[in-house]
């Protein structure tokens, strides 16, 4: 995490950030391709944003909680299954899922088609988490559970181990 202030004062002449369709940092996490649209460097670290493409049948991360940031997911195309505690929600294109600090959650693409979503992180600290994960998995390496937990804890994230029971049937959000 950066030592820069999280609530930086507005600049007298703020620079506008424009990220074109082929621009932005790419982070590869298994079968998920993430394009960083804003890493916090243009927002005083108040906001990070990424576009993710989940390949068909991508399981996603274990259910977890964030202590210090909100996470938003806007499904642009396809269907993304969100598990929130004991409930599954199949979110189709046009659906927004907002996850406040402390809420258990995960997501997956359980379909045979790719899914695309925009994610927001407020504040931005979680963008660096994805960079660290990419480094942990570099060269096809599988990190130890201790390494994974250590990385999570650096970003105020922990596994939601209290939700190991089977989820309820999925609740759809449209087609």
C-alpha cells in the first residue's frame, strides 16, 4: 500500500485522465483478463476502476470480506454469478452489485459464454492487490495458503469461512 494521503486535496488545475479502448494496464489472473482503467493516481486514491473479462466457466475467488473498501460490479455483458453469504444471484448485463465493507461475497462465470464487468474500488487500494496476485501466480506458480492469506491481509481482506454451506438457488436479475 502507498504512504500517499488517501484524501488528497483537489488540484488547482486537475489533469483529466482518458483511457482509450486499447489502453490501460493489463493484469492476467488465470483465465480472467483485467484492464486497469484507473489505479487511483488521478483520483487522489479515492477510486480505482477495472474492466474484467471472465472466460467461460471461471470459478472466481473464494468468498471473502473487505474491511476498508467498497467494491462495485457492473455487468456489461454475459452473466456473472455473485454469491453473497448464502445467496446466489445471477447478474445479467445492466446489473450493478455494490458490496460494502464487511459483506461476504464472491463471483464466477458459470456459463459457456465470456462475461465482462466493470469494477470500482473505493478507495483504490485493491488495484495493487490484483498486481500482487498476478506476481504470486507468475509462471503458473500456485502460492501457498500462507502466501495467499498474507497478500489478502495486506489489503484488509479475509476469507469468509463462516459461509461454507451450500448456497440457495440462484435469483436472476433478468435476461
